[in-house]
């Protein structure tokens, strides 16, 4: 069983900062619900409607473990809502 | 204005403060907040990828009047004069690739314009969380109140959309040359 190792990260949900200490063995995607909850986002929390960005790059595989991304401690990760449907 | 400006101002200042907390990241991406005087935020967007020089794409004024009983308004403006831009004055149409599905089958991708409006009219961003979208007669069934506090209509969300579709994919100026024959080229005039 992998040892639990924690890392401090800062998620920014549409401007709202959510500092979080996370287990690096968790998939990044798995923290989304908790992050949205703490950012006081209401309504649809469907994971397919959100995406992560780090250092100006969209994270294409959020199902990887957090530790695999090599984020420095305190890294700022943006959590953005995908654009809705065009009217 | 029907919302007490004191309330909208507090929310406006929260949005601007949150933007400024990450201003270095926004600047690197080409999103420059030039002025924030309630109820307007003036932002200039710069395409940073073109070589050899970055190119200023456009400006926007995001208006937070009546926020957040109403979503912010987004108006495209000249990046230096802040004069409102017409649709044909925008450098491009901010296209977005969307999947086409027919009879439940994916058949390909198509480009959709995020910016709508007639050429001579004021263009608007046709997305949820933008005042012009929700006020449009075609969208009366898609109320802002379905989106308020979901992340839509936040300054950060609007600037992310404008940067993603307005500047991130710009790589160069589109050039159109029209060669014209003006006469003959003479190798060496005879003496």
C-alpha cells in the first residue's frame, strides 16, 4: 500500500481561492467536488463541465495521480468552467 | 440601476481583488486589466504567441451594474480609445470547435462563432453569464437565475473565455496581398 503523502495546493475556482492539502496519490479529478464545495459553487458540479489549468496549460488527463504532475508546493491550479452552449 | 450600488460595488471589488491576486499569471497570458472603476472593468487582451511580436487584439469593458441580480455586460472596445467596436472591426470571430452529432452519432466538428451580432451592430458574446445573451429575445427561456453562483458570469470566467477564444490561438496576422501589374521591369536601360 502506498504511503500517504500530502501536498499543499491552491485551487482557484473562477477567482475564488481554495487552499487544500491533498493526498498526492489521489487522482486530480477526485478533488473537484471538494474544491467546488469550498468555493461555494452551487448548481451543476458535473466533472465534465470543469477543467484544470496549471502554468497556462490545460491539464488534459486529470485522472492521473496528483503526485505524477510534479506540482511544486503551493502551486496555483485554476479550476475553470467550460464555456456553455452557444445560443 | 435597480440594485443598490453599495451591494454591486462590494461584489465588483471582490471580483477585481481576486483577479489581482493572480495578475502575474494573467499578464503572461496577455490579459491586462487597465482600469477598474465601479461599475466598469477595462481589460486589454494581447495575443502573446505571434512572432516576432505580440499583437494587441482588442479591449473589453465588463460592466457590473446591477450585479449580480443581472450578469455583467461585455462590450468590445478599441484597446486604446475604449471606443465601442462593431462586429466587422473585431480581428476575428472567436470561433469554437463543437461536436456535431446526428442521430446519436458523432459526425465531426464544426466551428461556431462565440461573437454574435450584425456587422454594423455592437457584437456580443453569446454565452450564459453575459448580460447581452440573457437579454436577447431568443434567450428569454435561458434565465440568468439558472446560472447565478455557478461560476458563470464571474470576471475570472469571462476573461478565461475571452482569452481562450480571443487570443490563445492567434498565431500571426492574416495577410491578404493583391499584386498589381504596373508596367515592365527593365534589366538595364540601353545607352
